[in-house]
C-alpha cells in the first residue's frame, strides 16, 4: 500500500485575501502520496460557512418559536439535553439532516435537524444515547427524516449496549408526509420491542405526545411526565367531541395526573423539567447499561450487621392496624433512600428501586394504609410489570408481605382480577434473579402465593414472629368450617371465640410454616435489614439456565 500523508496548509490571514496555495483563495489541505503532491483541496471555508449558517438558523432564525416555547414553561430540546447530560459530553448526529417531502407548507421549507436532536452523551460518566424532539421545528411532528434519525440512534444504543432516553415533545405524525410518517412510527415501535429487556429504555414526556407517538412511551421501561405541560392520548379533544359530543381538555384527557394516578402509563410525575431530568439521571445511576451487565454497585456499608430496632415499633402486632410500609422500606435500604415507581397509581402496593449494602434491589411491598394492603387488578398489573423489569436487568427482588388477600367484589371480578393476578404470578414464577421474601404480618390465601412465596420460587423466605400464613383469617375460617355448629348454638359468641383460638393455635402460629419448610427462618424484626443483606450476599452468584423455548405466553 502507498504511504499517505495528510499535510495541513496554512489558513488565509483575515483581511489580506491571501490564498492557501490552491489558486482560489480557499482554505484547505493537500494529500501527498508517495512523496508526490496531489491537488485535492478540502473546502474548509464552505464547511465553516455552512456551520455558521446552521448555527444562525438554530439560534436566531428560530428565536420567535423558542420564545413561545419558553412562554409555555418549556425548554428547548438542546436546553433539556444540557440538563440531562454531563457537561460537554453530547455528540450530535445528523445535524445537517433535512426532509425531502413535498406538500402544503413543506415546499421550500426545509429546516435543519427536521425537528429532532439525536446523539450520545454521558450521565455520571456512563454512555447513553438520546433523542430530543424539537417543538420549535414543525411542532416536533414526525416525518420520514425525523424518524430515520431516531431509528439510527436506537440502533446505535442497542449495538453499544447503552441506555436509550427519548425526550418527547411533538404533535404526532406529520400529516403532509402521510404514510411515510406512519412507517416511521412503526420502525420506532419495532425497535422498542427488540430493545426490550436488552437495554434500559426511558421515555420523558415534556409536551404533547399524541396519536401513535403515545405508543413508544408505553413500550419502554419507564415514563416520566411533567405536570402542566405534558399530555399523552391517542385521539385529541377535537376528535372526541366530533365523534361522541364529549368535551374534554387536553389536561383532562391525558395530563400527567391522569397517567400518573389513573391509567398507570406514567411511572414518574414531576412538577418541573429540572427535577424530572434530575430524576432521569438518578434512575440511570441505578440501572445496568444492558442485560449482560450487573447493576452499578457501591461499596458495602455494613448492612449485614446493622440492627434496626425501630422496625418493631413501626409495624403494629395487631393485624388490623395500618402502618406506612414506606417507613419499613426506609429502615431496610441504604440511607433510607428509594425511588418509588407509580407512586400515585395502585397505591395498595409499593414498588421501588433502592440499594442494600451498596447493591441495587427492587422492593415490592403491600401497603396497609391503602385498602388494607389487599391486592386488586391494578396492583397486580403494577407489581407484575416491575418484577419483570427487575428480572430483565438482573436486579434482585425483596418482597415485603402483609396481605389479607385479593379485593373481593363484582367490580374486581368484572375488571379481570383473575387474569391480572395471573400476570403477577407469572412474573414471579418466571423471574430468575435472587428473590427474598419477608412476611411481616398477614399472608392469606392466593395473595400469599403470588407475593413470591417459596412455592413459586422464592430463594429465601423470612418471617417475623407476628406472621400469620393461612388460607384466610381465623374469624373467616371459623365462620366457614364451623357454620353449622355456630348456627345450632344458643350462645354462639363464646363458641366462636373458642374455635378461633383453636384455629390460631393449630394452623396460624408463627412457626407452622417454618416447621414445614415454607419459611426458612423466623427473625427478630430488628434484624430484617441484616438478614436480607446476608441472604442476598449468599445469592449473588445465582445462575438459572432458561428453559429452552421461543418465549412464554403471558396472561392477557
């Protein structure tokens, strides 16, 4: 092969019009091959001119649109990336990309970047790939070129095994581009599914996310929304009124409070963009870059010897007295810090990411302050999705159990509590990560089984001395088993008390399950943090070969 030298040429000095040796006064360079000159100028002046023009277009030409964006309480795409990524780390891709479509209000209007900023940067030094829709260009609407940029960065994220973060602020498909816009969305959805369980995918909704655009956040692992500015819906208020006559505002239809508290589409809801993007950074710090890596761990902090006597005081011994399970979680995890998922949806179960002795764990806990901690259709969906997420990315699971059963009633049966409960059952049965169950008080019926019991694969089951594991509570059991005797008695009250006491003594005492191997140890509540940390340390190298199959068929 020939030797090729790149020989830089001096740039022209300002004001003297001197050339660079290429005869036309343009700055450039020449290649010398095997010592001989080759007249190949690099048009640096044109490159600088194009970049300057592009910079002016982005900064000055879009100033009115930027002002409107700020007036709505929203930042621009680049301002958001500055908040999200480490300073100076962003590498932009496809800066010069423009659409090639024709149509009303498109002819001759070809802004650079085509309404989305794509590229890669770092968060706390770790590589991530990002795209940020730019509402100042065509309202952030998606066309062929716009979609192609997102496709490229999604492919790069998977190829490099790095998290993907999408900042959504767009009006949906670009109408003038017709089927090509729809095809672009299809390509995004297909990539979302292919990347699922391979790399973490995070959606951040900071403005409108309408029509088909709403499906991508629903396919990703976590969705952030900002109150007051973010909306998600398939059909807008105008269409709904035209079809059904119903009048509804954008916020009422798909605001952050709707998806955070009613539909469960939003995982996290924030009051402003600053706190939202700060929490995105925090979430990334808890997650591995891909499914082949372990979650990032900090140094051990002595959890295996850490006693927490406050735990015995936080949880009343009386089975019907409520308490906030989040206080229990705070005592068990490092520094009392955890990141709660779906805080305002299905509040009768708490799901959270935290660290325990420096290692990331996922916590699932019944919440006695809401519906007495029963499981219902929504809670089962919430917990099932979280369990599968943790399992996909190698995050061990800690399940805190205090559940009186599934919520009874026709409303729940008609809402499909059977199939939704089956989702939670399926998720735990499928999970191969280390799994530790802690039974704090009640664990009744089918709800006990689906809350990661030993029978469905928990590696270690611990229980407090207050635990009650049974098909149902003693009073309900006596009413069923001894209904004839009670009905025939002239004074059923003392007889019922006798039967209840006998049932508790024989079948519900704290050591009944331990004697049969369904509980590994009955522990002092003060030792909960230490014992869970010890169990997880024991399970750290757990490896389970998946059953050979294409994939399972999750419940409907």
